[in-house]
């Protein structure tokens, strides 16, 4: 089969593969070079997750207009068009097209169709050659390609086989018919699909080995390397490194505050990858902005202009060894064993006062960069530091989401994590707006500095809403007309949300305990018109577009704990969020839904909702069943019937002989087994009662109501639930679990061992889980279904389905 196709098939295959790669790659390259567009993460004109057909409302302040123009100019620049490996891609595409042209040149003299089986061509005959010429040509070709004659040709055997088939197709009647009908003397064959390799690659064992090695590398090694790389990155489904999630899970607790946010962000794997730049200039500026207090052990620097200090000492750094009384002078160790007494006014702290929950130097370094951003010290940052900061801030969007989600996870004590989740959201907005944790929200306004935020200043929400007091305050700032236009643009773009909440149970008029209820929170942006969507937030210090995220924190005022957290990521005018929850109890509820924006400070909203849940028994939840559907069995009934084989005869009596439902431990006598259920009971006056073993030592099982050691046949561990019979005929303090199986539940006179048990009530008072686990007979389970008011929940069904 090596010659079932000719060598041209390889070139047709290679040309096709080259075209499949070169054409789309060339199209993408031409579009990125001649019609460049900003990527989605840099598009300041996008509407985010907006409804289809929505028009984005953009912030028209001069600061954001400058960012948009700068982004467009950067995208249109030839440095950006030809950067990021574009030249390399151009070279690769050119090589692909050169290879394709070479393949086409190789095929220019080839037939339009691939060579098929042609017996005349194989024997070197004309199509109308007579039989005598056919035989003569066959003898010549057979001698020429016989494996014994042509030993140097590895394809001699295959070619000899082709000659034999060609001769048969021209002389044998059956082979001739097959050739005329199917194009093959062997008749119809199965269609085979494969890669058209050149025959040269399959001639010798060496070439075959090279070919197999190449295919093994492509099919196995390359995918394996890619998978190993992805596994090494450890990217979770939310595009956050799994190592980062582990750090957050171990670090975020109920004591976390907003000021811990910079350290947590810097501790992530994503942030630590960018810690390379020199921070000496920035650290000096930060130390001047917020210095450490001068206490023992603090690193200090002698001021260059310090008076009363020798010039050689000015500018040197050291560490305070001792502070004199009154903090007038301090002893500074400038060099080992070189301690100088200097005035406290002549030294300054060399490091800023930062809060970082980690002591790792790389994390502390990254924390300093983030605090410098929140203190708006960008003018002191070198281009390398600014690039590092921008990279960390781009990661902060999804890292901030991960932090909030970790703080709100369900396996923690929710009563302690409301403040933690709230603090992390405060940190996220401070990061977006470059605000200190305790800074005034008014600093988000364009051209408003710290000096303008004084006592008596209005709230930011009043400024956005255009209150009269806010208008007077703005006039007192004496801003220029252009600056007032920027403030007006900010107020038009800032969110003004209205929050409404409802709680309901689907298809029900009343709410009861254990219902699956739905809390519907509707958020309306009053500053938007119908058909509009909010564009990126006003964040001149944030390097990439950032869209609003509203986090809903549902807080139970009665139990003082966090109920749940949900995020609203949509940017449309009206966004609806449905939160499903199980009503935990009956009685009145008072919940407060806090809507916190992760991008703006001072513009949050809240809504209080009150509802009352009735007791489960007080609500009629009967379902109407059509008479024609009465005979249809429910899934629960099918499960119950599968637990026990059907009875041949139904006894009219509903009395039972209980069986031992717990697997007991073997002691002196043979082990106690589960026992067999009996439908009939000789003790018709006995009642079935359920008990839970509460003694730490468990309870012994006896063959008769006698607590002597000789009658012990097994034991039950603490916590087990047993089903037994009690009545007038049972000795006091004993229950009968079956024939010859007795358990002492209370001390009797005179007991040698007092087993303790807690009474759980009769059959109708038990849950489905207890009824089935204690091996209650099917007849009694049916009675439980008719008389019990206990609900059947999902957990019961799951446990019932898991019982053998």
C-alpha cells in the first residue's frame, strides 16, 4: 500500500495545511496593523455587561477624555502596531507563504488529479495494446522488479505486486470487471483517511523512525507540555491562581480590615511577579508623607539641612538605640559601635508608616507601592514603578472579587464576617479611586483637594444629587468654569441607585419555615435613561477601564449575622438579582440589604425588608391530584417498596415485632445482628418507642431482661437510635427490640450497670431518616406516611436512596 498514492499527494496535503494556517493568520495581522483596535481590557468606550442594544454613557470629564484619547493614540501608534511580537509573526507568515509558493511551483507540471491505479501505465503500454504486448510487458516488468533481481530497491516487492495486479486487471475477466467498476482489480474496498506522507519518509527504517518520532512529539509531547504549564500556573475557574486562593483562605478571618487590603493584594502570586523596580525614591517621598514615629529601633536619616550637626554626619542613615526623656535627643547608631547623640529635630524616619499583615520583604515591598497609589504619590514614581503598579492594579479587579468571596464563604461563622467583607469592599473602592482608607469621598471629585474637604462639607451623595448646600459649597471652592464642567460631568456619571427588595415563595401565597424562598433585589440607576448603560467609572488614577460592581450584603438584624453575599455585574439601567435561600425558622424576619459599590465611595444604598414565616404545620400545602393520576406511584413510594420485598398477605393488625436496626459489637456471646422484621406481634398491647443511646459507655444488649454479664450478647455505641417495644408486660427500665433481644434504658433495682437512653417519642414523631434507618417494616412506614406531620426534605431523600 506504499504506492497506493503518488508523491504529489504529499504536496497537495502540505499546501492545504499551509493555506489553513497562513490565510487566517495573514488576515489577523493585516487587521491588527492597518485597523488596530484597543483590546477589551483597554476599551474606555465599552458598556460592560449591558443588555443587548444598550448605548454606553461615558464620563465627559476632561480627565477621562484625556485617558480615552491617550488610549486611542497608543493603539494607533506604529510602535504599538508593530510591537508585542508582531515582527516575529510577520516573518513567520512570510515563511509560510514562501513555502506555499514552493509547493505550488512543485505541482505546476503535475496532473490535475492524483494518480490512480492504471494498469497500462504500470506496464508501460498504450490503452489499445493487444494481449501479446501485454504478456510481453508483464514478463519484462516482472523480471525488472522481482525482489530477487532488484535487491537494492526497498520498494521492489511492492512494485512487483503492482505489476501482477495490473496484468490481472488486463487479462483476468473478474479482475477486469472490478477494475472497470471500482477502479481496482481487487473489487470494492473501504475508504481510508490518512495523512499523505511522501514515500521517501516511509522507504527506510531510519526515515520511518524519524517520522514516528516527529508525530509522537506533535501528538503527545506538545500537549503534555501545555498541560503541565497550565497546571503549573494553577489557574482556577475565576482566573485567579490557586496558590493565591490558598493564601487568601489562610489569611482572611473575622479580624481583617480595610487597611489589610494592600498587604493581601501584594501577597498574591500575580502581584509578586512584578516586584522588580527600584523604590528608593518612592520610599523617601512616602516617609515624608507619613513617617514612622521616632521610637527605639526605628531606622532614621540625618537631615541634610540639620543644624548643629557636623557636615559629615548629614545624610547618613542609622537606627535609634535610645530616646532621651522628653524626646529631645536620641542616640543613633550610624555604624557598628558608632553611636551619636543627635537632636530629634535633626533626624527623620527613613521608612513610612505602613500596615502590612505579612513580614515577607517582597510582600512588604509590593504593599508600599499600593499604599503610595492610595496616597496619590504618583509623581514620585519612576516609569518602572508606575508600570509595576499598573500591572498590579489590572490584576486587582479579579483578586478583589476573590477576597470578598473568601470572606463570605459558607463554612465560616457568618456573624463575624460581615465587617470583614464590608472592609474588603471599602479597600476595593479606595484602590480604584486612589483614596486612603479614611479619606473623604469628596476627594473623588475632579480638582478637589484635601484643603477643600473641611468641617461642614456636604456629603458626596448631596453633591451628585445637586442639593442646594452642595451647590453653595462648590461655589465657595472658586473653581474655574472648566473645572466646574468636570465636576458636573462627574455628577452626571456617578451612580444614583434606588434599591427595592421582595421575598416570596414560588407559586405560594405564604412563607413558612423550610421553604425555598427567593429574595429579589432590584437596582435602578436613576441617572440613566431607558436603553442606556453605564460606561467605565470615573477613575483617572486607574490604568484600565473599570465598570461598576454592586455587591449585595444581606444582613439579619435579629441574629446579627451575614446571610449571604451576591454581586450585580450588569451595567444596564435596571438590574435584577435573585437570591434563593432556605427559610431557617418561623417567626418575624428583619433583613437589611446593603448595596455597596466597589468603584465609588459614599454612594452606597440600603433597603430593609421585613417578612414573617409561619410554622410548617400552619400552612396548608396540599396538592390537588387528578383522579386519573391517583394510581401513579411517586419516587418516594418506589424507593420504599424497593427497601423491602412485598408481603404476600397483609395483616389487619398494625402491630409490629421490631428488629434490631443497629449493627452491634460482638462480646461474650454471638454477635447481635440486624434481625428480621415481623409483621405480626404477639404483644398486641405494646407500643413502638424510639430511643437514642446517650451513655458514653454505650448500652449492652441482653438475651433476656437480666443485666447479668452472662446474658450479654452485644452492645450499642453512644448516639445510636433504636426502636423497641414497651408495655405492661415489659419489665421496668427495659425495651424489647426483638425476640430474645433486650436493652436496659434506665436503672432498675438493683442494677449492676445503668445504661442511659433518651426517649425520642413514638413512630409518628420521627423523621423519615430515623424511620428508615431503624429498619421499620413497610407496613409501619405506610402508617407513618398517613399520620405523621414531619416534612420530607432533600437530605432525607438522599439518605434514603443511599441505604442498601
